[in-house]
């Protein structure tokens, strides 16, 4: 007997409802049907979470310093001699209060800090120093180097910017090979022209300069002729270029902090310069460098 029209309508509505529910369920579970009728995922795959940027530790438990004569305290205690005890980075002198002393305390600084800087060193020698520092697995490495790359017997002998960059990049690779988690604080190169301008006011200092200290900047200190002025400006421009390299290379390392040009911008006076050569930092100058470093290392973020 044929079905009534009302019964046929009821069955059709039920079939339609079942199909709608099935599609909705598939949509909610992120699945669809493949060509073979089996369920397959239609949800977009999740992208892997990016690795978080390591937070800066403002209280490192150990420190290693690399660099040149400034970090060795050259001419700060006696003429033409290193005086590492007054080093801004690792010295023990109470009047300086080095970065190591400020961060670790005097007793721990004596056993948990080291100074691998070498007077006269240029950037090309930094990879070797970094390799030595890396062996100690320090939590913080301080870098101050570059003045000797500009302080040559002539402008023509200054380290090319490209070579300066490649040596600094090699230095960072050396450190990362042995101490991948070490933090790095990079100081800018001081403004050598400002040091010349300040130091030339002292007759004794100028006599010491004649022994050969930084001839590219300090040679013929009182000559204000066009050639001498251009020579000094060329040295200053090279220092500015070196600092740009330090900033850029450091910025590529997530555990590196550049001082933002703080040392370059610091207005050293005669009170901060060595009484022996009126060019290198004396005790007071070393203390100012320690203050700058401590302020930047313990800041919540890098300098703007």
C-alpha cells in the first residue's frame, strides 16, 4: 500500500536533519571527509612557538674582561706601566670600585673575575682573548677595545672598518663556541679627539705624547693647520665607524649589550686623565668608566 504523503515528508525531514548534524560535528572537530570517505583534519597546523629571548641577568656571578690598555689600567699608577688593580672592569682599588667589585663584592671579585686585556691590543687580537675568557665560562664578559686601531703612526695605518668588523665577529664566535650563555657588555671606543683637546692643555702630557703615544691623533699636538685638523677629524670619524660596528655586531647577539655610545660621549676632564700621559684614564677616569658600565649592566633594558 503506498505511503501517505505526510509520512514521506517526515522521513525526508529526518534525513536532512541527520546530514546537517553530521556536517556540523565534522566542522566542530576540525575534520572533513577524504575521497575515501574517512575523516581528515582540516584545521590549520600550529606554527612552532618562537624561542623566548633570554632575559638579561643584572646580577652575574662571575666576570671576565677583554680589551686593551684602558682595561689594564695603563699609566694610571706609574708612567708607561700597567696597573690592573685600578681597572674599571676587574680592579680591586677601593677608590675605583670596579664593575666586578660593584657586582660581586670585593671578596668574590678577587676570585670570580679575570682580566685578559693586553696593552696595545687591537681588534685583530681580540679573538684570542675571547677564547681565553670563554674557557672560564664567565656569566659576563666586558669588552673595551678599538682605540689602538685608530691610534697608529699615521691615518693610513688605521685598521679598515671592514677588518675591524670581521675581527669582532670572529671574537663573538670564539666566545659563543666556548661560553654560549655568557652575557657580553660592549663599551664604545672613547672620543680620542676629546682626549687630545683636554690633554694638550698640560705641557708635561704633551712631552710624553712625543714618545709615540697615538701619533695619528696626538702628533704635533699644537698644530692647528688644515692638514693637522683634517688628520684628527679622520681619526675621529674612524672611531665613530668602529663604534657603529660594535653596536651592529652586538645587536645580532641576543645576550650582548652595547653601551649606546656612553663612553664615547663622556666628557673626560683633566681630573679623569692619567697624570703621567694625560691621555689614558687615571684612577678617577677608571672610576667613571666603572660607573658607566655598572649603570648599563644593571639597567632594566639596553641604552636607547
